[in-house]
């Protein structure tokens, strides 16, 4: 089917290009030289008639014949040139150029493309993605394949401290603080496998009391040690963290990466979209999500998705100036920023997170009554979106405006 469409498109384009030239070849205007040639021949016949009637003398007739004859030869030469270089010649040249272009395109595709590859319907793609997911390498295999990261040279005094820390942990392997410090510093010097092992020991030591942050840290170290691959073991730790805290942002970010690694943008997009909308804008995962979300949305079947604009905030100069302001002036500056946010939401709309921020900010600057009005407006705006309304409701509840 693909080749039939390509051939039909090529034929249509070629005919569209050739049609004007072919029409010009069949119905071209008569060259000026042909008209001149007929005129000169008529003049020769007129000279012969005048000579027969005795209107002109024989010597004048001979002079006119010679002069008109030169013009006939010139017109005949110009007519031959016009015929040889006319529309037909241009049409053949254009046809040759088109043939070369089409042949070059076909040769390029045969070299760089995959003409023998089968079509990939959605069911086949999902099956291939599941196969890739099931055939992932284990943690040990992935770590063995992973290249060693490039790290700057470690200062001698810092290396001494790391050795002392290793000795201390070896003497007291059940010290949580020592294990946490060892995992952090082994990662700094590029010993990712050792960092992962120390964090694993810490997680095992915590048992049921392990925190989601410690689990996510272990999963991230496993991914780093495996060269960026989220192995089944790392996924299991990640699932454990999400079971303890389903809203953990870094765990959800890693879950989105897992879906991307297994060619499931349709699953990754809703995860990253929610993270982007929740913010905050200075979170470390927001920048990579914002850079990829448009392409990810297209791959996931949402080509019309428009990511939310970064939430407005003070720039560095405004923050520096605020440090030198009196409390009243600082309050006025904050009120101005809140007013700008409210005006933008009124004119352009915004995400639930922006409405939540507006409610919280109004309460902070002491305008709780107006915050209640905004909360009421948000309830009407997001009445048909329960999840979005819940985001705003949480902010209103924290501000004491809702239960």
C-alpha cells in the first residue's frame, strides 16, 4: 500500500510539472521569424509582379531581390534556432531533470531507508514494546555493560576522608548515617556500584520503616549504575516507593522514563503531563519534561497539547531589591505580582496549580475575602474536572477556606 501511494504521488507531481510544458509544446505561439519569412517571400513576389507590369526597372528589381534574399536567409536561420530551442526542447530537458531527481530519491531511500520493513500496526507495536520490557537485562548484567562515568580527579585529602568513611562503615555496617554518607560520597567519586550497594544496605537496614525518599534514591542509584537502564530490580524498588507515596514526583518521573525506554509514549505522557502541571518550575525534573513534552504528546496521540507556561515569579534583580525594601514596600511588590497572576488567569486562563497558587498568595498578603471569591470561581470553572478541582481544593483547605 505504501509503494502504491508513493508511485501515485510521484506520477501526479510529475504530470503537474510537465503539463504546462507539454501544452506549450502543442500550442506554442508562432515564432516571429516565421512571420517575417512569409512577409519577405510576399515582397519577392511583389517585386516580380512590378517588374512584369514595368513599374520598376530590371536593375532595381535585381537590387531588391538581393536585399530581400539576405533578409530571407536571416529569417530562416532565426526560425531554425527558435524551433530547436523551443518549448519542446525545454519539455524534454525538464523531463530529464525530473527523471534524475526521482531516480536519485529512490536510490537515497534504498540506501538510507528500510524498504523491506513490514508495516507496524498498533497491536504489533504494543507487542514489540512488551517484548522489549520483558527482555530487559538484570541489574548485574546492566552494570557490567555500563560504561564507567567520567569524573574529575578526586583531591587527595578528600580521598583520605572517603577511605576513612569506608573503614568506619566496614566496622559498623549497621550505622544508617554512615551508610547514607557513604552512598552519597561514593556517587560523587564515580563509584556508582559501591554507592548503590551502600544505599541497598541502608534500605535493608530500615526494613518496613524505610522512607519513600530512600527507596527512590536507591532506585535512582541503580539506574545510574546500570548506565541509565531501569532494570526489573530498579523498577521493583520504584514500585515500592510509589506504593508508600503514590504522589512522589521523582518516582513518577522515573516511571515515565521507564515507559519511554520501552516505547510506550502513550503511558509516559499522562505521567509527565501531570508532573509538569504540578510543578514547581524549579524542580529538577521540570526542565527535561518541558523540553520533551511537545514531541511526547505528538507520539502519544495528542498533537494539539499545549504545555502550561512557566508560572510567573520575581527575577534575580527583583529578589535582590526586595532584600533592601521596607516591610511595607515588600508587601506591595508581592501584591503586585499576585495581581499580575490574577489578571493573566482572568484573561488567558491557567492550570489548577496556578489557581491554587493565587488562592494561597492572596491569603498570605491578607486578602482572605478575595481568596474566597477566587475559590468560588475556581469551583465553577473546574466543576467538570474532579482532579483539577481537587488540586485547588487542597490549596483552599490549607488556607482555611475549605474543609
